[in-house]
C-alpha cells in the first residue's frame, strides 16, 4: 500500500539523519587552540602566587586530593595532595569520574605534559589528547584566570612531589560523552586584573574561586542566572545527606544584604582557629563543601573586594535551608 511505502521511507530517512547526526557528534573534536609552546619561567613570584591559587583560591587540591571527610572543611591529607582520586560512587554523575593526578609523575600524572597543555586544560577543558574534560572540572570558571595567574598555577603544580598513583579512567555515559564536546572554547589572552579596582577584582575572584557557580542554583543541569548568587544548589554529603549553597546575594531578607564588610570578613576568619588547632569532627548535619579552610586565609582586602562586588549585584529573594532534614 502507498501509505506503507511512505511510512518506511520516513523511518529510513529518520534513521539516516539520526545516524548521521550521532556519527558527527562521535567524530567531532572539541573546539581548541594550540597550547602555548613556552616553558613557564618558575620565578619566586609565580611560585608564591601559584601556591596561593592552588590551595586557597581555585581549590585545585579540593578535588584532586584525598580528604578527611570526618572533619569540618574536609582537610586534605598532606601525603595525598594533588594525587587524584575517584569520585564516590552513587553521586549524580552520568558515569564514573576520577580527578586526575596533578603531580609530575610521568606515568600516572602530568609529568609528560607541557606547561601549555596544562594551562589549556585548566582554562579551556581540553586534555592533552584533545579530549573534552567533564565540566565537574570548573574550566568554565577558570576561563577568567589571567594569563599570568594560570602560568603561576602551573609553575606551582610543577613543584608537587611526583606520586605514582594509578587511577581508574573517567568514563562518561552516552550521550553525555558526546554533548560535552561542545563546552570547551578557546580563551585567547586574558589580562591581569587591577586589584585597585575593587569591583572588577572582586568579580574576578568570585569567578575563579567558584562563588558564582556554587551559589547559583541549577535547573535541569544548567545554571539559572536569573537567580545569580541566590544559593540553592545542592551537593551530596555523607550518608546520602545533602547540603545546599547559601544565598550570598545582596537581598537584605534572605541574602547577606544587611551584612557589613567587616561581618563578611569575620565570617571567614572565624575558621582560622581550625588551621592551628585542627578541624573538629563533624557529622552529616554539619558537613560542608564550602572551602572555609582555604578562603579564611585570603587577605582582608580580597574578601572585601568580593563583598563589594556581591553588594553591587541585584539581590535574589530566595530563602535557603543549607542542611535540609538535619
């Protein structure tokens, strides 16, 4: 019958188009620029700046190290700094994820990577072999890193003690493994921000330290930027618990709009005692993914710059319970 032939023709056309589309997604490469060819000069200034970035600002060690999850702030085990670790099974990831070994071990770490390849992976999300990194690696935040800061970060990473640590590979499920290829984009040149410009420098720090990405809620896997800094993003905690990011917008009722700059700084500095005394044990009701132990070591002027930037942004009226059910 004519209708059967038409139906078969439609099915065949659909299969051909779908197959071609999937083939294109499978074969395509993420957008990428050639990595810088230079070897980054390990000046004392870069080493010092890179150490601060790694530990306290970009929080590289938080994901690429092993932690003591039984204590507040999840302090890093010193002997496991930067060695990489599998993400816990059962989290809401489309597959199995492993944070890479960042140490210069040539077999299991980054020992054979060039400085330019490391910088490209950090800011653009492209691995040495041209593979798109899964965006739990916050390269979309690190796109803001200046050329000088990313050089400093790599210079410090090069000084980590090489540790041989074989890890299971990251395996992202179909079709997400194809879709994430669209995320990396070349960055180009990024100038160093002027710390004297408090709003611009505060915005810079809010991006590269993850303030925006963690304190902006997610809807169907995408940030809802109409509620920027409004909190409400959920993170998995121990024993199937959940923690939720706070509202840090300028809203005076549900955010931090009534806080002074001094109160904002003191909120972080109260945790400095844990650096000397050690973090206390904590259960699911007090578990946090907020990097208090890193940010509490920022200079006062940097925290004040972030505060000034947050207060310059629209407030988001959204009440948030940071530890639901506890």
